[in-house]
């Protein structure tokens, strides 16, 4: 299994709830997603990010196929202009 972790901070934290919904919808659309968890931050500390997404994939090629999938690209197109910061860890 290959794990993809993404933390997102939004320019307007109110966008996080819609982002969660959009991201969760990808699990039913993209076969290369083995598992998907999306969570919103509840403490809202000075160092908090607004959203954490963790997806698993059978291997690196499945992750890349997910990233290139038209449904993912559509969600990413909505997300990117709303993000203040994003960090990723893949392992």
C-alpha cells in the first residue's frame, strides 16, 4: 500500500467543509483510491491546518492515476485558488 497525506489551509476556512464533501465524492468515482479519509480541524489553533486528507493506493502508479483522473483534476481546480497553503507526504 502507498499512502498519500495532504494538509490544506484555506484562505477562508469556511471553504473546508465544501472541500471535504468534494474530496469524499472522489472515493466513489476513482477506482485507484483504496481508502479515503477526510477530516476537518476542530481546535483551530494558530498552527492548525483546516483539512487533512489521507488516501491509500495499491502502489505509486495507482496514486499517479488518481492524480491524473479527470474527477480529481476538477476538484483540484476548485481547491487550488482557495488554498493559502498545502503540504503533502507520500509514503
